[in-house]
C-alpha cells in the first residue's frame, strides 16, 4: 500500500506562516515540514526549499523567489537560529534563486579558503548556473549580481561537509537545464532533486538553456537505482524532495521515470 507522505508529514508537524506575494496580492501558506534527521522542507514559497539544520549552521537548497524572502527567513527561524552557511541552487529559475541575495546576508562564509573576509553565506552552484544568471537577453541580465553563485564547481560533482554530515552535489549534464544540481544529504538520507522531478506536473525541459528529456531520464534512473534505498515493500527509506509538490521516496521516482519513458517511446 502506498502512503500519502505529504498529508502525513503535514499533520505531524504543521508549522505554518502566512505570507503575501506582493507582485499579485494573493496570499500563500508557507509550511515547515520535518523530513528526516537534520533535514526540513519549506513549502509554499514558490519552489520547495530544503533546510539542513545543525550545530554549525543552516544549509539551504534553493531560496525561493525574492518576494518571499522575509517569510522564508521567518520559516527558517522556526527550525534554527543558527546563521546560514550555504545556499545551494539546484537550477537557474527565479523561484529557486530569487531569494539568494537577501538570505545570504543572514549568513557567514563556511568554505575554507583565502577568502575569509566575506560576511555572507556561500551561494553554491554549477559554473553553468553562474553563466546563465550572468547572461544577457539583449536588454538586461537574467539576475542581479547579488543572486549569482559566489562559489562554483565545474566537474560532475562536488563534496561539502556541514553539520557533521557529508553533502554530495551532482551535476546532471543536460536535464531540466544545463545548470542543475542534485544534493544528497548522506547521513540524513534525503535527496533534493530540484526541477528534475516535479510532483505537480510533467517536468519542464528548457531546451534553450541546455535541457533534454534524456538527461532527466538518466538522472531519475541514477536517483532511483544508485542513490535511493527503500526501507520495506519499496516504501520510505531515502526521501526525495522534488522541485515542487510532496515529499517522495524511491518508488515515486521510479513511477515518474516510467511515465516519462512511456511518453518518450
């Protein structure tokens, strides 16, 4: 039997805050859900935001749109009062990167390097993410400089360590876009997949920014076959946080992958 993880977790935690989208005037409900171990989910502020909390700092995966930054900050403080150390972006879209600048101001520089004078959190992403946000459409740049990644990687993966937990960042070469990152919290056993996986609709394949269906299928295969491990009867075990929608497990990813494969074929 499949479990409805979203409603179960929502009922179990139920930490809510109301916010308002200033651009439209409509109200949205921000929910904070405990996923597993040190990992939480902030839902309702545009894209899903993953939060890892510990004694050292707060780690965010994505930051939501700019107009929700104050509400996201308030939601984070319900989880932890520690400063933000990393903001890791899974993709280039503004509902994932728009709050980077505002939330990075609440942080400190965690990376060990010569640049120890910076008084803001590290904004982390693949180098293609920086290139995309820095690009112009002939009129203006895709994002202001404060939202650009401050620390990038250009290989297939990058390993970080925060709050006594290894973080594995993997770059799918061409999936939703060519600037995506999947984040695996190894000790907590939670994967943040970004818009490679969307429980509210079919995935968006942004071909203008290097995306491809084959890249999405390859990454979903990697998540379901190599990273995620089910607990019992193909349920629970590793949890996967999609870019939008409810918390999932390996079975959900496999079903989503199979659906896309059938459509492709």
